[in-house]
């Protein structure tokens, strides 16, 4: 996996951790309701929980791979560079899992930021066409012939798309020599 994917994931994570997204979004007019007796939280707790789980998943895998971890970076966007550095001596399977995790989080960060066109840059795992669309939390294939055995259009999670991309990259790398 190239440094570009880790850099894209880091950039998205930095944007997700920005003050603008951690605060509650302003919404339109709301129906009348009674005044709460306690003030609301100043942060968007769902975003804080999302960031915590993303970083926690990276740290948990790094802990399983190596016994002695370097201290975590001060800035959240440096977590992926730290992760690659900590797992650089791991075996090939663990490195493939690391690359898949980074790619999965890159896609999830992009979708959370509203950049659903990132999903469209991946081919469908079933038919291979380049017509994926983001819909209802999953990537759906727009090819009308690409259906499940039950007749429903094929849909894929970000982790499935990431796993396919990492496998495809490894095949290309192996066949390049």
C-alpha cells in the first residue's frame, strides 16, 4: 500500500477532528419545546466517539503486532504514519490487515465528510464494473445484471471494498516482476 492512502486517511481524520465538525451542526427551525434544565453538550459526541473508535482500532491492532509501542503521536492525523512505522516489521498477513484497515478507514472518513464519490473510484467486487454508487450506508452496483441470487442489486461495505483493493494491489505488485 502506498503512502498516498495513509496520507488521504490522515487528511480526512484531521478534517473530522476539526472544531467545525466536533461542534453540533446548526439546524433549521425546530418545533417549540420546553427549555432544557441543563445546557447541551458543546461537542458533537457522535463525532468524538467515531474518532475515538477509529484511533482505538488502529492502536489495538498495533498492540497485537508488536510488544513495545512508541508513544502515540500528539496530532491525530499522524496516527497512520505511526501505525505504519509500528507494524513495518510484522509478517505479510498482518501488514495486509494493516493496509486494509487504513483503506477501510479512508473510505469511511471520506463518506462521513460527504465525499461519497470516493466509493465510485472502486470497481464492483462481483462484476468488475466501475459503476458503484453510495446509497443507504453501502456501495451499490449500478449494473442491472449484477444481482444477488435473491434478485437484489449487489451492495458492499467499505471494508469489503478496501479488502478487494488491497488484494488487487498485491496481485498487481506480484505480477509486475
